């Protein structure tokens, strides 16, 4: 026979679990219901016809071009940044890390305005680029790439630096004793060891670039066939054709879920 005190503690423990479970259920429902609504309200019978228009094809093409180009630019610029940040902890590196990672928490519209002030036709670098080289980024497809890379590159740097900081340096030291030079150590030891971190960072960078909306609209505009990516086309369709907007949202949501699933599988395999 259990003591009265133990019975009270058991009831209190069950009550606490029930309370926490109820809050968890409500929290999950808060995120799940919008997705359920999206899938339930999608005009499945009209999906093929709605997505067959040239405007949708152009938006999809621009989204793929800008997101993959932004990913390539992020890898080319982000990997050296991550290598430098991971190689020390000086005040300069800490300040640089804040600058590079700021777009993660910066409101996208602020990022778009900042891009205009830096790379616009009257910007700090934009004006010399246009007057000397005839290169103008705003309202061009290249502008969508710059905006997407600005918002996506920090995710790649964050993941790449984390992988580099957890790298077991003993492998590099062993390769050095065997006669491998810096370049060979980098390509045959460092890159293979941090490949999972680079892959996760690249996937997050690409997904963020694909879904970029506000900074792209502010910096590159919303020109059909030139800068109107899928998220921008979705915003326009919401005013003109809500059914099309739901279809485009469904595609972007499905891609996002796929990205999360791949990341989750990577994390499971890395354990």
C-alpha cells in the first residue's frame, strides 16, 4: 500500500505532464494548422492548368537561376570567410562574424534598402560600377542573385564555421607528417571531414535564397520575366488569382518540407 504522500506526488507528476503535453499540442497545432489549411484548400483539380502559364514558368526559372547562383556565390565567398573565422578568435574576427551573420536577424526590407544604398545606381559601389563598367544590379536578374546571396550566405557560413571548429586537428597533423602540403591537406582531409556541415549549410542557404521575397522586391523590383521569382509571383497572384497563389504556396511549402526532411536525415545519420 502506497503512502499518501507518494500518491500526491504521482498525481502531481501526472498533472504536470498533462499540462506540458497540452501546451505542446497547442504549440504544434499553431504551426500545423496553416499547412493543413494550405493542403485542404488547394485547388487540386486545377493545379496543372494554373501552373501551365508562361508567367509561372518564368517565375520558376528565375527562382531556380537566382537560388542556385546565390548558392554558388555563397560557397565561393562563404567558405573562405568560414575558414578565416574558424582560425582564431580575435576582436576583428568577432566583429566580422557579427557583420556576416547580421542578415539572419535583420528585417529583409532593411536588407533590401541597405543593398540599394550600397549597390544601387546611386550607391556607394553601385555608382562607380555603372559609370566605369556599365554594370547595374537593381531591377536585373543579377540583382535577385545578390539579394538572395545576401540573405542566404550567413546560413552557409554559420554551418561551415561550426564544422571547421569541431574538426579534429590530429588528422591534419598526421597528413602533414606524411608530407601533405596545405592545399593537399585542405582538399583531401579538411573538405571530406566537414562535408556534412557544408552540405547542411548549402541546403539552408539554397532554401533561404529560394524563398527570399522582401529584399528582392526592394532591391531588384518585381518585373515579370526578369526579377519576379516564385515568392514574388505568389504575392502578385494573391491580389489577382488567389487559387494560383495557393498553388504556388503549396509548391514552396513542399520544397521547404523536403529541405527539412533532408536536413533531419543528415542529422540522424551524423549521430
